[in-house]
């Protein structure tokens, strides 16, 4: 069969530079014995290099046109090609213990993929791949930077993140309108946050909903208009200035000082 046609509604832009594909595959070199899940293999430009590194590779492809192409051109993947939506699958059904995630991620779901990685962080020691440069910068951004936001904090709480290199739009077919970037996430040694994890997520999302305001203003949905805790100096800061550790501190403060009405926001107040 011929080449697979890139589909706009799936956010497909097929990488045609083999050297870049090899560099992406090399991001998993520190995990030689860990099974690999590739998201969105397309025509297998990255897959071919992953097969050289691991016999335990499963690819997940939502494009019905790509699946028969992969079956024909990669017989070594027999019984390891799953037709489906990665966002709707439970990856521990494939590998119950540890596995790495990699891919040339579709731009339209890249953030959702990384939120899903968080859901399985105890199983994923490394996640790497290529995505839109803007999203990659957001994930890797440090406190105080404009790109620093919700995804930055949530991922950096559990992963050490490297922005590896930028990729030009000309190495894709069809070329996207934006540049891409390759990043790598490696699980850090943190076993627990030291705070309620569900509330931690809520605090981060609430504070960044009004990111240009100080926490004294942005945290009102959880802490109310008037709360003695606002005297704490942390409330003079904007959310983009807080490190992961400071968000943990803010979460514990919030837990202790939420008014009774906060339960309406779906948060269980500590009694």
C-alpha cells in the first residue's frame, strides 16, 4: 500500500527527517529494559528506531489508514499494534508494571496526553517526544517565566523535565504553522507531595485562573473574600512566581483555612 495521507482533524504532521526521529528514540536510552508505548506512530518513522532498541514495544494508533500500513511494513509488531485512542485506553492493561511513553504527539491533544501521564506517574519512569514548541516551553518553564502555568507545576511536581531541542516546521509533511520541540520527563524521587493531592491540583488551577492577580485575589473562590490567612506573605505573590514547594505550602494553608462553603467547589474541608 502507498503512504498514509495526513489528516488535519487528527492533527497529523508526519516527520520526514530520519535523523531527528533517531534522536527522539535515543531519549529513552537510559531505560533499555523498560517496555515502550508509542503514541501515534503514523507511518513508523520513529517506530523503526524504537524497534532497534526494544523488543517490548506497543504502538497505539487512532488512524484506521495507518494501522494496515504498520501491519504491512512492521511485521515485528505483530500483535503489538492497537487501533484506538490513547486518551481512552488504560495503559496498565498493556503493561501492568513500568513502561515509557514516547511519540510525535498530535498538536491537538498533546496537553491531554501529558495530563494522562500524570494519572499513571507511578508506572511511567520516562516520557519523551515531540510536540508543539509553545506547549513544550510551558511544560519545561521555571517559576517566574511567562510560560509557567498549570501543566508546568503539576508535571514538575513528579518529573525532572528537559527541553532538548527545537525542530523546524520544514521537516514535516505537511509542514505545521509552528515550530516543534523535543522534551524528556524523568520521574523524580518524590513519593508524596506532603499535602492533599486533589486539593493541590485545585489550588493550582484556581490560582492560575487569574494569573495576573496576586494570590490574595485569585484564591478567593476557595478562601473567601475575607480570611485572616491573607496576612501570610505568600499571598502577595502571583501564581507564576511559586515553586512546587510553595504550592504545597499554599495547599496546606488552604486546607486549614477554607471556610465551610468551600465544599461547594468539590473540596472536602478538613474538620
